[in-house]
């Protein structure tokens, strides 16, 4: 065998030895990485189910927020497993963690508004200033809550229109909830003529609410003179009712008061204004002043 053939065989042998050594070395790394992936995937699922089940046992904890925390924990475990798998192949995990931090910072700056909506959504779900089915007013927004999400809240206006409000809009404004308190107060104020009997007007109002079961006995309803206007005496009926009956009670009693006043001869005057005309001209027989 010539020298060239021997060198070729020797090169192939050494190359095969190197490849075999690499196979043996990385086979354990691949096996360890596979085991880490399997175990990590199982642990991530157990963590997700454990957090989900634990939060489910908390009374009143929101389902959306429960899924968010459980999913975040699961993906956190999977990211940790991915870093450990790369460490099996000799990759410097410290640099990976630093890169993940830098990427997270860049994403956070790019999605600053979105992250603010998520933070506001979490606070709305935790503090619960309103719930699904309640009617709220926030700034210029008025509607019934249909869905509370991590990014936005869906509302339906009294006219039946659709509103998708970012959570930051709802979180940064005072929230007026019409259904959180189960009883509400209302005043029905009617102007009567100055010649009408005030005591009769108040008696008629009290008679109307006595027969209405929607009016609460406590706090007791009251009638009073609210103001003395330019054209009428403002007489008010103040009562309390449940939040569910508030609107229908208000409209029904307003109509009944008008009908009862007409039946008892109590007037509801139109706005009036008295005009007094004064003639500033001198009398015709007045003599002019002479020097």
C-alpha cells in the first residue's frame, strides 16, 4: 500500500474518531435535553392546573384573571426549561438571560400602551368597581358592561350601540356604577301655581306612593317645598326604591303626579314673566323751563 493510501485511511480513521466522540458527547446532551423538555412540559402543565384550581377555590375570583395568572406561570416554567436545555449544549445561560431581559425591555417600551391596558385590566378584575351586567358611566361613556377583558371592556349603550373601551380609559376616570348599591333615591319635583294649596299638593303626592309596593318604607318617603321659583312653587317628592325598579318607578310616578294634580285642580303653570311698562316722557301740559 502506497503512502497516499495510508494517509487517506489514517485521516478517515481520525475523522471517524472525532465524529464518534462528538456523537457520544452530544448524545448525552440530547438525551438530557429531551428529558428536560418532557419533565418541564409536565411540570408546566401541573403548575398551570394547580394555580388554576387554587384560584378557582377563591370565592369571587375572576375567570379571566385566573386564566391569565395560570398561563403566565406555565410560560414562565417553559422559558426556564428552554434556558436549561440550551445550557446542556454549552450555551452560556447568563448571556441568554441578559438577552431575554433586553428583549423584554424592548417589547415593553414598544407595547407601552398595551401593557398599560393589561395592568389596568388586572386592577379592574381585582378591585371590581363594576361587574358584567352593571350599568356604568365613565366620563362620556355610558353603558351596560358585557365583557371585561385584559385589554379592553365591552359596553352596550342604552341605545343598543357597541362600545369597546380601553381599560386605561376606565381606570383613569371616576366610575359611576348605577347598580352597585341596591337601593337608590329619586326626587320628583313639580312646580305648582302660587295660588294653589301646597299642603294639598303634598298630600296628593303622599297618597300616590302609599299604594306603590316598589317604594321602600325605610328610608321613609318625604315631601317638601324645594324652591320658590319665578313662576311656580317647586314641590318635591323624595323616595327610595331598588335599583332594578328605579327607572320604571320614576316614569310611572311622574305621570301619576300629573294626572292626580289635574284631578285635584292643582295647576302646573307655564313659565311666566310680568312686564311693567313705564312712560318716561313728560306730560303734554308741562311748561318748559325758562331761564
